[in-house]
C-alpha cells in the first residue's frame, strides 16, 4: 500500500510552532506581502531576515510531538511506500525520524545564496549577512519558498500522489496551491482520501474519511489502524 501524507502547520501546533491563519496565526501579526514575497525582501531585507531568524530560533527550542513521531513509526514499518510532503519549514518531521520527506516550501535550517545558488545547511542568524560557504558573497537568504516562487519537489510529489492508494492531509487549511490541489488529484487517480485536522477544511472534492481533532491524538490513532490492517 502506497501512502502520501501532506502536512501543514497544524501538525506542529502542539509543539508550540504557530500556524499561519486564524486568530493567533503568524499572518495576523505580519503582512504576507512584507515577509513572504520576493518584493517584500527587496524592499526591506533586514526586516525579512530578522523575521526568519526569529522563527529559526523559536523552532530550535521546540520538539516533535506524537503526530510527528507516529508518521516516523509508519515509515519504519512500510519504508519508502510512505512519502511525507510537508508545507512546513520547521524540521520536526526529520527530528522525529522521518527520512522520506519533501519540504515543498523550503526549510528554515537552510540558506540559499543569491550569488551562486548554493543551499547550505544553516543554523545561525542571517541578518548579519554572513558569507556564503561556497562563493564567499554575503547574499544569503532563507531557503523558504515565498509567494510567487516555485515550490520544491513538484515532479516527485505529483508522481507519488497519482500513484498512491491512500492520501492523507494533516493540519492544513488547504488555502495554498499547489498543495491544496493534491487531494483532488489523488482522488481522481483512485486514492482513498483522509483528512485529520482540528476543524474540517473546505476541500475541492468530498473526502472519504474526515476526522476533526488534534493531530497529536488523531495521527497516532490513524497510524495504529493502518499498521493493524496490514
Ligand atoms: P494554516 O495556518 O493555513 O492552517 C493550519 C491548519 O491546521 C488549520 O486548518 C487548523 O484548523 C489546523 N490545526 C491547528 N491546530 C491543529 C492541531 N493541533 N491539530 C490538527 N490541526 C490543527 O497552515 P497551512 O495550511 O500549513 O506557505 O498553510 C499553508 C501555507 O500557507 C504555509 O506553508 C505557508 C502559508 O502561507 C508559505 O509561506 C509559502
């Protein structure tokens, strides 16, 4: 059985990482066009670098929760028949042990050099304009995908989505494309579709199984069901 899991900010909420939308979400306190677009970066790079430095520091003091760990357990059991596609820029999936993972919106712990396009691992602040380890220029930006930019790994993701038997969406509002379109693509290719979210989202297609609640509870329970059915 091939499974694709799409995760969003909701899976990391119980680890203390803020989501984007909703009353205390990141987009309530910041304008998307200021901190998550190439134009915002051109206008005020210091503010944008400081924003991501703060997010990188905040995530460093969080820990994976039972939902991240359950997905790692599932990969331990079925190997690369599970692909986790995350929209999250935190590293909680990999810290829980997931390896077959695509960070379609990039990673806070990676930088990208605007001079030579290197994408080095990065744990420190970027606002002091450190040198690129490859070319030495001081033009590193966070390796996160901003609005108007191309997400990572789209070919690999689409191949897995059309070939999967089960598609599971966890902790995402389904507001941002192309991620929001994967559930309809999976359904069109015959996959069973499942949503595990705090509140039911408003998907473009009816889903087979919608469960409302906290990821930290729903995901371990769903993984146990899958493992029991094997
Ligand atoms: P959102 O903030 O849009 O949605 C988070 C979803 O998680 C909502 O549907 C919540 O109901 C749900 N949720 C919250 N707490 C939860 C919990 N404990 N358990 C389960 N679900 C919970 O975040 P995303 O859908 O990830 O992109 O947002 C998608 C993209 O929009 C992000 O990757 C980011 C953002 O703009 C870029 O920056 C390119």
